């Protein structure tokens, strides 16, 4: 298969982790006889520094002309206090909106090899397998905003249309059909009108999926349940802001936020991104965990039906975790293992899966 991939490394640790994802993809291409070509473009703080724009037109055009987008991370503390002005995050929000990437899918699993790394108890998290469907182009992130110039007032409006709810809900129910057939809608329907619209629309639409059990949970309770009994969840469906928060919380189950990949999909385009941020303190130190980026590449391959290829990457990742070939966020090991070394091990495993030295 031939795939044209737009690579948007972004800021902070983005370039380091994305480079490891590409190493893994190159190993797959060689091993399975595919042709992956990459074109790089700027987004976020680096794009602001070069052009004044967090999402330059060329970047958007490149993404539209590619089969898939591999994204690193954005954000730079030097823009933290940029009041109302241009900010790196606008690049990511704009690309999501422009490409209509309305569904962000975040799988959360407890890796057997890391179960004791998690601050949560083994018996609570063993076997956790959750798929979070986070709405990505609506809600409070994209509603009308207002800030009074004198600094006395600001507002962000939360809005949803029925159509915005339905298109992601269908994806969540379809996913549940291929899993344990349960959807939990996380909302705040005891307070918010938008949440009540979500409940109404999702309840109606659930009738088309009679095999799927639909449950409702208020977001405050869901935050508690995620820690108390995460195994109860199969597919979680939720709006933009709740999904942002609950998925960072869920990352604790896996032992590190550096492990969680995601895909943002719309009708036409797909962007693959780790859920973590740009971790500026770690930039250039070789301590960033590349697994989330590498697993995002595995999701990319799966998206194009390359299941065996994707499985090979996942197997390589699991092997690296089992052998402790991991970055320091997963516990300090006797030997310092860098971002790039983890990437090398994974690429190497993909090229020689039978190599007995690794058993
Ligand atoms: C994420 C990030 C983004 C978000 C930021 C960087 C805008 O936290 O992808 O989860 O809030 O969506
Ligand atoms: Mn987030």
C-alpha cells in the first residue's frame, strides 16, 4: 500500500516522539512491502515563531493533500500569558475544525507489564479496556467567546447541535458493536441544556442499536468511577471538554500519560496524535516517552486496514514494556534508556520479530 503522510511534529517533545513513530512505520514499510512517504509542516509555537500563524495555509493544504496526518504536540510556555493574542493551541483547534475532525477516539488499556506502575491497585485495573469517544469540534471549546478589554469579564459559550451529537454517537455505537456492546454517555444533564440534548438524541439513536446497552453517568460521578471501578466501562461517549478531562484521568490506569494514542476522525480526514502535550521541560533531554506516538502510528495503520502491521507495532511495544526498555516516566531502571533507544528497540523488533535474543 502507498500512503502519503503529513507529519506535524509541533513543539516541545513533539519532534522527538514523532521521529520514533516514523522509525516504527519505516520498519513496517520495509517488512510488509509498503511505501510510506512523509512531508513535514509546522504547527503551533514553531509556526508562530516562523510565520506569525499557528496553522499556516501551507500546513493545512499539505494535510488536505495527504492520506493521513501524524501529529506530535503543541504548546510553549512562552505563550502562556499571551492574553487574547495568538497562541500555539489555536493551531490544533483550527486544524480540527478545518478538517472537521469531529470524533477523537482514545483507547485506554492496562498493559499487563505495567500494572504495578499505576498508582491504582492491580485488582481494580487488570483487564481495563476502554474506548473514549470525545466530541472534538463543538461545545465550549468552539462557542462564542467574549473578553472585556478592561479585564472585568469573560465568557465562553457551550453549544451543540443535534447533528453534531448524532454523527459521533453513531461512531460510538458502531464501535461498541465490535466490542462489549456498552455505551456510557458522560454528561451533566442535571444542570446543562446541552447535556439534556445529548441524552435525548443519544437515547433516540440507541434504538437503532438494540444490542447495545446505553448507560448515563454525570461527569462528576464518572470521574470518581474511573478510579473506583474502571472495568465497568466499554465505550465512553462524551462532549469535548468532559472528554478532555476524563481521558487525562483515565491515563493514570496505564501508568503514564506517555502511553496513550488517539485518532481524530471526520468524514474525510484522519489525524493521529498522542493525547499528551508538549512537555516543554523535557524537550531535547531524551526522556519523553515515545509510546503514545508509536501507538498512534499503529492506529494509523489500522485505519487503513493494515491490521497485521498494526499488531506488530503493538507487540513490539508490549515487548519493550515487558523488558523494561522504557523511559523514566515508567520508573527508573538501572540503565538510562532514551526516547530514541525505545524507538530503536521497537523498530528493531518489527524488523526481526523472531530474534531469540529478545525472549
Ligand atoms: C488534547 C489537548 C488539547 C485539547 C489542547 C492542547 C488544546 O489537551 O488534545 O487533549 O484541549 O483538546
Ligand atoms: Mn487534553
